[in-house]
C-alpha cells in the first residue's frame, strides 16, 4: 500500500504541472491520499475475496470459448446464456437467476420483477423510505393497475413498527440498498439481513426484494446470501465491469425467477428464449473483471470523501465509514458549485471531455438533473460519473471509476473550481 500511495504522489506532481494546480490544493490532495490508505487496503482485501469467488464460479461452470458464441432469432439452446444465469445464481447464493441484455437498466430490472410478483389489490411496502426517483415513478404506475404502495423508514435497531405497517394485503417488501437521492445512509448487508428477519418473523409469506443497484461486490455477501427472496440490478453498473454494453439481472428463489422470466417474454416461453447476438463474451469478461473494477470505484470514492471533507464540505459516507455501495455524496450547497463540479468530472473523462454538462428534464425525475459522464458505455455508472438533482441542498452524487486515478484528477479539478467551503450568510 505504501508503494501505491507513493505512485499516486508522483501522479499528483504531474497533474499539478499540466493543470496548473496550486501547491495548497496539492498538499490537501496528498493528505487525502494518506488518509485513504487504510481504507484502500480494506477494499483490496474484499476485492480479492470476491475475485476468488468469481474465478471459482467460472471454473465450476467450465466456461469455454463456445459459450461466447451468440444466437439469433428465438435464441433456443443458447448454452452461454444458460450458463451465465447459473453463474450469477452461484455468486449470489441464490436458487436461480435471469441475466439478459434485453433488460435495459436497473430500474427496468426492478420494474420487471415487481410487475411479475404483484397483482391488483396487493400492496408494496418500501422499508427504506421513499425510493429513488425512477423507482417511485414505477410504483406510481403500478397504482394505476390497482397496486398500492407506501413507504416507511425502518430503524433496524428498533423494527417493532413493522407490526403496524405489515397489513394483510402486503405482498412485497422493497429494500433499497443504496440511498439514491436521499440523505439517509445506505443499508449494508447486515442491516438488510436484520430487516428481512424482522419481516419474516411477522409475515413469512411476504416477498422480500432488494434493489441492489450500486451494491454488488462491495461486500463479501449479497442480499440473497442473507435471506432476500429476490434482488435486481443493472449490468452497466458494478457487475458489468465496464465491458457489458447493456443489460440487467434478477436473482433469487426459483419459483419467483420463473415468474419473472415469463413476464420478460411470455408464459410458456420464459427463459428458454432470448438471443444473445454475440454479447455473451462481454458479459462474461465484465463479470470476471468486476470485483477489482468495483474496488477501483470505491478507492476513488474514498479519496473524494477525504478531499472534500478536508475542504469543509459535508460528505456521505464519511471517510471512515464502512461502505456498501459505490456512491459518494457531497453537499455542495449552491447550484453554481454543482455545475462546476460536474464540469470538472466531464473534463476529466476519456470521452467528450470538451463537453459542458447542463441540467435538464429527464424521464422519471421530478426535478431537473445535471449529469456528467464521459463514458464508453452510455449511462454506465460503473464508469466515473456524477449527477445531481437541482434542488437544495445541491448534493452531487459521484459513482464509478474504472481506475481510481480518474476520480483523483476530477476531484482536483473540481476543488480548483469550487475551492474550500465558505460559510453561507
């Protein structure tokens, strides 16, 4: 780890010269890197353990070059597709899995699963508060089909309130692992386990589902390892390793996954169809790289947390907090700071670095959102990116990073633009 820190120090010297960054800011960056060293070592340990699990899964399933060949048309008999499903089930300690490029986003995967599992008259109970903006839009759409939903924030230390809110019509409890645009902390695997146990003690029949976006491979267990009936997420986040060009997954109990498969295609067809069109290799290779790519993302987030805390800004998670997702929130307090930060992220990108991001209306979001993402895959948040709803307290959410050095450069350029926090009058 000492060698890694020394190498980054040399990179800082290079960037200070190229980008005309003053000595005061470089000293703060040095300090942020030194403060990050222990947390980076912890990330390396988890990445190594998760990589070992992934590699053993490849070996156990006897992955071969022929698994990468694509099918067309109906996609009957796609051995590579079927094998990848089994691999995801192994990695997630689940009975079954559905991994498809036809699932276009994490929100799509969540919507697909919920639509397959609830019916008119059922209720969805969101246990971790109001869900992310796009998922909230999905749930509002369910209301038009006679499916009710409500949200409570459940304190895992005192889950007794669940007895009041778990009613007879409650069919599914949704747990959102990451905080989304909320100020609450994310829910770690231990907290998710406690929530699920509390629900099952009251209503064993209720389906416990986890929105796992941004959380895969951050810890050494997944939600389905600790009792979740089903979990869903995106392949252009953690598990795609920066290579998956699109896709999503749903994992969990076999009976539930069968219903999800029927919903994706049609009853009677289920998971037996779905051409892969030559995409399999990228999904396999992305999964192989994912543990260490997630580690690089976490290292970048830890650095940014340290740097902007040194500059006086409120950060979530704090530098010494345990992490369960790849998202770093920084309260920048003014729209001007948010725009400047996103401009810095964009300028530190390998693609479209000359573009100036601007806020605008986006489907599923109630407020204008500004996004910075010079990514190889459109919208891939395992690549370094930032976004912010343009509303008080003007919090920017940073995620991803195939290599931590990109996050470090973006942090330097953002800090140069914004400067230390100034007290608001």
